[in-house]
C-alpha cells in the first residue's frame, strides 16, 4: 500500500490486480507526459478565462462555480481513485478558469506578479525533483508523517480562520502583514516538500506494476501540488509587494 500526499488530501493508493486487457504499466515517462498534458490544459483554460471573462457578473460566477466544482472533483477523484483522463481533465479546466480570473486581478494590482509566481512554482518543482533524484531528500516514514501532519495543521488553521472571519475577526493568515507572510512561507515550504512524497509515490507505483491508466491519477496529484504551490507563492508576492 502506497501513501499519496498532496496539499488537499492524503489517500492510500492500493495497486490493483492488472487486468488481462490492460497490457500497459505505469512508467515515470508516462506520468511525466500526463502531468505535462494536465498542466497544458490548465494553462489554456486559464488563458481563455483571463481574456474572455471580463464582466463582473461572469467573473464572480466563474470564481464561485469553479471553486465549488473543483472541490467536489478533488474529493471524488481522490476517494474514488478515478483514473479517467476526462474527469481529471475536467478538474484541470475548472481550476484553470479560477486561476485565470484571479491571476488577472492580481496582475492588474501588481504588474509582473504572475510571471514571477509561475517561475517560482516551476523553479521549486524542479529543485525538489533534483533533490529527490540525487537522494538528498527521501520520503522516509518519519518525513512523510511530518509532511502529512503539517498539511493537516495548515488545513485546520485555514478552517479556524474561515470560521473566525464569519464572525468579523480572523487569524490574519490570509491578509497582508506579518502573520500572512509567515503563514505563506510555511505553506510554500510544506507544499514544496510534498513533492518528495509524491515523487516517491510515483516511483513505488512504477515498481509495483500499476496499470498505465493510473498514471493519470498520479499526474493529478502532481497537478494539485503545483496549483497549491502557485497560490502560496503568488499570495506571498502580493503581500510583500503590497506593503
């Protein structure tokens, strides 16, 4: 049994018995290719929403609708361990719509922030991939427990902050200021380290002989991690530049 880790959910991934009609098995190149496809779909959807959704009504509807839909899809895909590329691609499209609309608003406030966030996101991802490949960082049991615990802590703090904001207050972790900057930095560090666990999962899946279709599920986990990291980096940049 392999443990999946990403900033949203942690779910055991149980390798199924390879069915007779499934002649292919998951490979690292296959997972990388599927990840590239999902990232490309997300970027295209983001670009379209950036350029086409300008009216306040459509923008608000796009943000609300894509947020709710992606939340549902993340839960369904994770708990059902869905490997259908169209369902996973639907998540990429919806997340892309949200990314495009919100990123455009931030870009208007802080010119150049989107490019900085994108470079930072993929820079961190490549750095983690290099550290994992060189075996400098390994997904040991203790390491994984710390990362999972940190993710749970981030989620709980976010929920507490949300509840408090409903009553007119809050922890200040999602606002410009010292608390917001520190929390964003913590999220970036934790988000970066989750890739080590995800890379380990991919390696174990390949060595365990998972069917090729599970490459989409593994690529989905990496996409969730990339999007999470992008949001934390662009949030940090907006806090720093807005001071």
